[in-house]
């Protein structure tokens, strides 16, 4: 997961989907994460922009 410049996260109640992109826009990773996995995953990433999108059922 090197050279990730932005991580997009689709927020939901129980499962989150993270999509990492490089500076040129190509996909670095796509991951399905539980609530327990999200914080450890993000803290292990290099410094980058994190964009969050919530669906209608996210509270």
C-alpha cells in the first residue's frame, strides 16, 4: 500500500469499505473493514487525506 495519497471510506453501521488511491488516480487497495479493524488500519497508513462518505443508514 505504498504511495497512497487519498483513502476514501464509505461509512456504514457495521462494515466500512476503504478505497486507497495513488497520486495518479490508480487503485492502491480496496478493503472491507469492521468497526474493530478500522482504527488500527488507518493508524498503520502513511499520512494522507481521508475522505468519508456516509450512506443514508449511517448514524
